[in-house]
C-alpha cells in the first residue's frame, strides 16, 4: 500500500520535466511563428522571368510580398470573371 501511495505522489514529480520541456518547445515554436509572420522582415527569393534562363534575386518585406500577392489574386479573379461573356452594345 505504501508503494502505491509513493508512486502516486511521485508521478507528478516525474512528469514535471516533461511538462517543462513542452513549455520550452512551445516558446520556441511561438518565437519561430513570430519570425514567419513579422511583416517588416526582409525576405529574398529567386525568380526566373518568362523567356529567360537567368534567375533574378528579389528582396522585399513580407508585407510587400503579401500585398503583391493580394493584388495579383484580385486582378486574376477580376479578369477571369469576364471569360465567355459578350459585351452588350451601348445602343441597346
């Protein structure tokens, strides 16, 4: 009976380092997530322009990259809506 009680009392003490390790991992993950979402962080990528074999290095902030992506998506959606439609004549 004493062994069972000792084991029950010792179990939380033995699991404490595991819980502390989880907290450290969580802190590292949140720091990593902050790095990934920092809008002022400069990110560089290589692009190959159409018709060229030479890559160009483009550096900009995450906010600029997201804004360009948003504008490109908007233009694509706006342009794709007119496919297959006919233009109405201005006279009726």
